């Protein structure tokens, strides 16, 4: 491995660590565990998750790793069970040198209806975890140099960008919905713990992540679920795919496997960096893509691929598949992050949006048989 240009050969060295993954039963966390547990058999991975409203999905999400010798699952609510969490992290039998925090409720629409829950769950869970880490490093000061805390944030903390604008890791935080505000609060609390208690913490802020096993509340799985009832001429009116407002808000979409590999690159980069610098306090990385598309075009893309693969239909009337609904209280027009920094440590996007959608549609059709 080389330090000057980041990671030239990620995972080439033998890795032997105790890793705690919080929120690992969720969509993104479970895919990252799938990747890391298989790649690093000498590492011990402990997953903590409360299994929330997506419980059935969460349990299925862990099916691939549940039988692995280097994987353990513990049901635990970070926001409500601080003492249990502290006992786990500070137990003499455990020696966690890496913590990866995915734990958060992430549905923007739900956050408008119950903002207090999102604040309580996301912010308190993160601060409880930080407090446990503070206790750990106070009791084991020699651990600090090898300690790596990776917190999964979101690009939504930056707020919206105008057409043609991009924002890098030093950009100001301007969240505009309760979910994004709760994540921005976590980021700011993390900054306080980094400087006040010298805990090395690295943040990852990503574009929208999609892929297999995503809970059907985000636009891509919502489309795929609705298309289960499609005929060669469209979808029944009441079952059509909902589009907020005029559907012209744009988002950038990154495949979940590409995201998992980004976490891996950053983890390995941190291993080198933290060991070479005793005063290292972490970094912030944007993980992004140039695959930007508005919501209406995304739905049309999914429907077009699905209808071609299932029914051989080469053209479609979009009005037979979608229904426009009331827009959100506030809906950011677009998110656009500069992800030059993550590319400097060796990561690059491998799965294009169209390729990823093609694979999802193919799997959906095969599952119907």
C-alpha cells in the first residue's frame, strides 16, 4: 500500500480486527456487511440493530452473513439502551478498533410527519454511541492511535444546489427537512467530540444509494413494487407510481455495492493514516456519482426497461404508469456533491445507473416466476 496517493491495493494486507457495525441490518449497512464479512474472514464483525418498522426486510438482509463464523448479531436500540451498548463496547472480552455507524431512520416523508422521532432516534443514538466510545478510549488510551470510527451521514445535510453547482466536503450545512436536520445535528455533535475528546471520526456523505433489498419507500423499489401489477398496457389508476409534484426534482444515484466498496477504501485508508499520525482526528468524504436524473425520468426509465423485458413492449405511455401527488412540504430541487477526494484514495464508481436498474428489473421479473 502507498500513503501518498491513497490506497493502491485495498485489502492486500491481512486485516485482523474487531469491528462493530451499528445499524447493520438496514439496507446499506447489510450490503456493506455482505462485502466486508466475506472479504475479511480474519476480522470479527458484530452487528447491532434494533430492527425497526422494516423488521422483516432487516432479518432477510442478514441472511447472507448470519451463518459466517466471523459474524455476530445483537438486537439493541442505540437510542434507548445506552447501558447495554456501553457494556458491549467496553466489555473486556471485546476489543473494538473499528466502529461503522449506519444507524438512522432515513425516510424523508416519514420525517415530515414525525420530526421529533427522527431527532430522538438519530441524534440520541449517535450521541450514545459517541459516549460509549469516549468511555472506551478513556479506559484504553493506547487504543486511540488504532481506533477508527466511520459515521455514515448524507448529502442532504448540505441542502439543495442550484443547476450547475456542486459542493465539496467543506461546504456549509443547510438541511431543509427534519431527516436531514437530524443527520446534520449528528455531524455537528461528532465535530464537537472530535475536538473536545480527541476521538478520531470520519464522516461519509453520499448521494442516494439504491440496489437489491431496499425497503419499498424510496422511488426505485416503489416503482418495482407497483410494476408487479402491470399489464402490457400499463398499471391500474389506483396502483400507479406516485410522483411528488411535477417530478422535475433531480437526484444522483449510486449502487449500494459501489458504496460498500467506498467504505472499504476509506477504512483501509484510515488504517494507514491513523497508525502514522497520533493526532489524526478523521476526515469527511463525499461519495458520489455523475448519474443525475429527475424523478419523472427515473420512473420512465424503470418502466421502459421493465415493459421491454417482461412484455416485449418497446414504447409506452407514461401516463398509464404514474400519478402525480402533492409535493413535500419542502422538496430540495437537486443535490450535487464533489467527490474528487474519495477518488484520490482509489475509489471509483463501477456500476452505472442504467446497468444497476437493468439488474434490478431482471431480478424482479425472475422473482415473479
